C-alpha cells in the first residue's frame, strides 16, 4: 500500500525520537568532553568512495544513479565519508583530528530478506592522523566512558588485533591461507578441520589459531608457546601494553575478552578491532564496534599518503533496546507548561502576542495556543490529560487570567 513505508523502512514516533535523542545527547556530551568536534558528511557518496580499500561490501550499499550514469550510494557507515573529508579538506595530516558524529546510515538487506531494516542510526568518533598504544587506549576508554554515561554497566568488550592475526596466518601458503582466513572470519570450525593441509603441523597451527580466545591472561599465556617472528612479537608487546594501560586507567572497565581468532570478512582493519556487547537475559546485542585502519586514508589522499586512523560507532537501536529495561530513558515526551486561550475571535492577536511574550520570558518552557473548537470543560479535560500545568485566558485587550491545574 502507498500509505505504508517501503519494506525495510519505518517511522519513529515522538516518544522513541525523544528517547534516542536522550541517548545521542549523552554520547555527544562525552565525545565533546574528550575534545572531539562534530562533523556532518554527505548522506550520498560516489560508490567508488564507499568501497575503496575493501572497507565495505558493495552488495550492502543502497545504490543510486545520477543523470550521467555514474553510480552513487547511500552511506552504510561514516568512516569512509569522514576519511575522505579529513584527508582532502581538513589538514595536512601533521596533527591529530578528533571528530565525532551522529547520523543515519543505510544498508541493503540480504537477498531473500526484503523486509529487513534498511535505515539505522549511529553515533561515533574517528581519531585521525595519530597511531600508537596511547591513541588506541583513548578510543577504548572513550567507548567505556560513553557507555558509563548512559548508565549501562552490563556489557562486555571483545578485543582483537587484525595485524597480529594476519601475521599468524602468514605461515600458510596463499591459497590455503585464504581458506583458513574464511573459516576464521565465519567461525566455521568444522570446515577448518576439513581443509586439505600439506602436513599435520599446519593443521595443528590452524586449530590453535582458532582457539586464541579468552581472558587476556589466558590468551597471552597460550601465545608464549608460539614461535613468532619479529613483527608479530612487536604487535603482541603493543597489545599487552594496551591491555595493561586500559585496565589500569579505567577501574570500572567491564570484562575483557581477547580474541585473536577474530577476522573481518574484508581487509579493512590493520590493528586492534573491538566490539561492545550488551545483554538482556540471554540475548546479546552489539552496542558498538570499531578498530584501527591505517591504510584506509591513503585511498582518499591526493598523493595516496598512508595516514593512521582509529574509531568506533555505536548502534543507537541496540543501545535503545538495552536501555528500555532500565529507568533512565524518558518515559514520556515533554509536557506543555502553558496553554494560552483567546477569549473570542477578537482576542486571537492578543493571545499570540501573549504566548510569544511567555516564550521569551521562559525560553526553556513549552507554550501552546489553543486553536479553538473546544468548550471550557473540554479544555480542562485536555489540560489534565496532557499534564499542562497552567491555562491562561487572554482578552482582546491583552489582559490574562491564569488558572493552575492541580
């Protein structure tokens, strides 16, 4: 029906809008306290911009076409757009840029699932032009501080290191490496066992890599028995330093799960990767995700210069779902403080003037003007229903009679 939104789209009514605004406002307040500045990028991008560097699967992009036949896409996330804007318009890359955002994103649903949600809402940050353990720690601690400011205390952080995991995979010959990587990215242990390995040593290595998940102490202890090259050793030392730094800097940090078997299906992240999970009863929700992407910015730089970057995005829908079980979200939309009622047609102008005077005198309050058609009794019933605190009858001469509603 033309009177319903398209498949995958939905309307947000005032209470849900108010609740999600509450979430966004608190997130943005934390971002700004940490020195991040808000950026707004285009909803529409060239398709080549969105898929540069393998960051985004083209199949997930809602694609459009302009008059010249060029392919456009609605952004499925913000990192690519912010990276493009930062390296082409903001700086020469000699000092950190701390950027934050709140925006809607669009993703094409999987084949066979046309009713899946298409539009989503995200809030997040990007820390650009700086690398190192300290920058990684800032991002993880900012994520934790943001969730704390929302009142969420039941969540879990899963942390990986894409560069280290790729280094551990380098032992496999290339065709087999891609198969092992696929199995790890899709958590397919059965298929991983069934691959054709040149020898039992490589099979054992693959199964050991799949099992690099647990507490930081457990995983680091298992890695002590691995024969690592110099690059992997350095990445491991950096990861240990990072874990130690964030745990020492944030006393209320939730349980940390270290997962060095974690790989994304696409080559995007080059360093740490992480996800924050919330739980309601036995249901888990991905509250946010992010990581380091030190090669992505070169895709947009005029001279293809590599520049470091790291960031995360919160999934506002999942945050909203988890917060609904608590008492912090608004339970109703804001109530009207004043209802201004003209006493007859000749008092309309005076009523609008009086209402404007109230708005200027009380800029934080909500003032309505009655638009007619209701008896005094109906007006009182409406005021009690809408929890309006004060009614004001205004005469044509501008005189006002105020009635307080019990």
